[in-house]
């Protein structure tokens, strides 16, 4: 099989020139580049990427740990990652883990074994202390706030964002406020629960345990929430929902039962998803696309620079007022 030396001999150029062409180096004349490319095709040369990785110490691949590929929250973050990865000519390896710690550890082991250049963690079941152990093998960036750690992070302050949403509802005159969440025991959801409980306690607004509804992720879950509300003896007059898809399902089902939004039930969502824009859902924009884009830029800089200290980037959020409050 042809190698770089053989290509250089046949093309009549130096080995350095062949290497530059293979690595898309700009400082090669058109004539020499054409001669090398023609020789590569003539000799049916196939690049040995394993050898390239050994020489450069780079795989040009980054693993992305995420629990579910098809949930909108995660897919928008991945979209931001993918745009930046394409610009930088890096490959993303998506690793769906279903929040199983053993599966997440398998991905981190890929970093230890030099199969990838870095890891971006969109959401995790692992404790921060476990993740920190792997920073010795390469850069890691999380898309959630884990505090001042040895790995980088990009995040919004979920406590402040949710509290802001609750304050917004209260200022609009809603005093019976429900809460709809995805995972009950997730790190971000636990923070949002604290914001909800703290706000109601401090403002002395009514609190009913049944007004906190969990395991709501899809439109169908939102429709089911509507039925739960209809069956309550006392139901909230407003609800804050940690996902516009769930809010959309609730709104569509409410129309079937002549429940007026927002006259009978005000709704504020989370994530600023496209379906929210279509249905006019008031929502909290937490910059998911930008979160993914920033996470990639951080890890790319750390891979190609001198490493440097961890970066902890807090993104701003905003309430987008539409028709449901």
C-alpha cells in the first residue's frame, strides 16, 4: 500500500509538501497540490488515521453525553454544538446514556483511553467529584452549573430564572400557582423546586402538594396534566412549566375542554421552543442554542491551546411575553 514517501517520489515533491496537502495547509502552490492529489488518486492512497492520531495527539472528535437524543431541550443544545463543530471541522460522537452512571463512565473512559479529544456533558447523573477525576485526561465541559470545579461549565441560574417567572405571575395577579417539572430528582429540577417552594413560602401564597406535578416531558404529558388539573377540588389559576412542549400539550388539550388560556389558567413555559412561538406561549428563554455553541468553543480552545484554567460561563435568561399570561 502506498505511503507518504511513495506519493512524494511519484509526484516529484517533498514529503513535507505531501503532509501539507493532506492536512489542508494553505502554503502549497496550486501546481504541487494538484500533483499530489493526482498521485494520491493514482496510487489509491488511504490515510491511516490511527497513525495520524499518534503523530498529532488529536482525534478531531468530541464525545457528547446526553440522556436522550430526541428531547427538544437536549437537541437544541446539540444543534448549537454541531454548528460550531462543523465550522471547526470536528466530529461529534453523541452518546445517549438514559441517565445511567455506568454508561456515562464508559464515555469518560474514552477520554482516558485517548479515543476522543474531550467530553461535553449536556446533563449527567454523575456527581461532580467523579467527573473531576477525569480532567487529568483531557478537557470536560458541562452544560449545567456544578460550582467551581476543575472542569468548565456553561449554564443559566435555574433558581433565579424560575423565581423570576414566579414573580412575573404574581405581579400579574395570579396567587394560586402550580408547577410542572420533568425529572423530580434531577440537579436542575431540584434547584427549580427549591425556587418554587421558597417563593411561595416567602410571599405566603397558597401551596398544595398536588400542584407540583412531575415526570412531564412530552406534549402527551402536558395533555395528561390538564386532566389532573380538571380533577382537582381546588386547582391553580396559573402554572409554570419547565418545557414549552409540555405547555403546548396542555394548551391543545385545554381547547378541547373549553378551558380558556389565560382567563381560566395562565401558563408560562421554559426553553423558548419553536412550538412556543407558534402557539404564543409566554416563556423563559434560557439560550439553549447558545449554551451548546459556547460549550464547544470553550472545549475547542482548551484542546488547541495550553489548556488553561476552567471556564465557568453564566448565560443570561429573559422572559418572553406572549399570549398565555
